[in-house]
C-alpha cells in the first residue's frame, strides 16, 4: 500500500476542490499518482452527476461578453439548481468563460458548443468545464441557451 502524504492531499484538494477524505481515497486508489487520482475524481463526479439528471435547474444567470472593438458579443444562459451556486465565484467564472467561447468559436447550438475544445486549454472541452464545476459543487449545471452577435 502506498503511503499518501498530507502534501499530496493538500495539492489535490487545492486543484480540485474535493474534501480531505475524497482526495485521500482517490490518491490511495490511484497508487499515489495525482494524475490517476484526478481521473478517478472525474469519473466519480460523472457518476454522481448521472444521478442528478432529473433535477431541475431553475436558478442561474445570464452572462455577457463583448470582444474588444465592440464588433462581436455573446449572451449565455447558464443554469444550476440553487441560488447559492449561481452566486459562487466559480459559477461566475464559468459563465464568463462560456460567453467568451461562444463569441470566439461561433458554435451553432448548445450541443456543438459543449463538444468544442476549450479556447484556453485544448485538452478540455466546454462540457469538461461544466462537468468539473458540477462535480465540485455537487449540482446539475447546464448551458441552457446562447446567442452570438456580430456587427
């Protein structure tokens, strides 16, 4: 059995936002590898979210992005289960990033948007960003709608 240090647990917690015991469990099952632990946490998060598929997302916000020069802009409706999550800094950051993605990458619909490579990190999709936050806050989060404007 691999010995897991407090430094490893702290590092994983800071990177993912999970609790101490969940970080320790992931590191233990991942044989001390942070990369394997992250994959396990992602898998566990997806499994938990699958059980929330029927939850209603009646809270959220509309986010706007206007590109410098004012010739391209977007509006995005991002929804979640509670007003507490909608007011969180992480939700706000996600909304701004999705609005930037819509303005920059011209998706045709929500499904196409979620499948796109994230503009700031091509190793992730927009769906990955949404899923990561949803797993962290343990709520269903959806991109309900968006619109892109050009002059």
